[in-house]
């Protein structure tokens, strides 16, 4: 089992719709969680951190469910510019606390 | 302020050759991490350096090595290149005291091994 798993998609969603995707992680002791966005052939960019109480940044909402070991990302009123791959990242609990990355979920917003 | 910079942006090598990739972190950042991203996958951690010392190493063969310089820039070296080394190599910097909370990436070096 991979340490961080995501549905690869693609998710094809009409502009203006709401879309959500989940990410599961295997290490229950993981402490920090992030969503990164990666455009085609570009570097990943931090979208938002995920806090235990859930957090919102404009149209984006992130939730953490420790009991079920998953995090989610909800995008409301989707825009064409939201088309990208969304990467789930977990900070590991090994001695180096390295970031462990999912393979990403591809989102395509259609006009 | 400039972000993370990497050079070169693209590189084509043949099997068996050696390659050196370079990274300059964001000003004030002392930690540099290297990742390999194969098409369709998430980044895979290779190395982390903080204050010129190796703080972490991923599951990569000894053909991969790195170092960090006094100005916190870093080099990633790969010897005896294999076709499977073809990937986007990403450098990320963080303020980090060895435990990166979040990282900021450079544009990457796209390596093609023929």
C-alpha cells in the first residue's frame, strides 16, 4: 500500500461546479498535511496547509479526518484556471520528517 | 525577491554519462531538498540538506549524490545515467530547521537520458 494515495482522475467538471477529492494516508502518526497544485510541466506550488479543524481559503476548503486517515479538498465555483493536478502531501514521521507525496489528481474544468 | 532558481532548465544526456544539476534557494532559506518526479507520479524525495549537512536521504542508489555550499546553493550529481533517470528534478527550499513544514519549489530541470 502506498503511503499517500489519491484518485488519479481526471475529474472533468463544468465551470462553476463544485468538486471534491480525497487523499488517504497510511501513517496514523503523521502530523502535517498540505495540498499543492501543479500545472502541466511546471513545479508544484503550495495551495494550502490542512489544519485539524479544517480551513478555508476563498473557494477552497480543506478538511482532515484523522480517524479515517484522509484529507479532502473542496473547490467551489470552479474556474477554468483551476485546471491542474492537485497533489496531497503528508509530512512523515520518520527521523527526518520528510514530505511524502501522492501521485496527484488531475482536474479539468470545462467551459 | 527571486524564488528558487535551477539550472539548466533542460538537459539531454546519454546512458552512462554524468550530470550535475544546480539550485539556488530563496534568500534566507537554509534548507534545500531534491526530488525526482517521473511523468504521472508525485515527487520522490532524494536528499535534504540543511546548513551544509545532509539531513535526509531517500531510497535512491549511490549513483545519486548532492552537496550544499556555504551560500546554501546546492548541486545534485547523478553518475552512470540510466534511461530510468529521465525525469523532472525539482529543488525546494525552506526556512526549515531540518523539518520542512512546507517547501517552495524551483521550476525544475528536465533531464532526458537517451
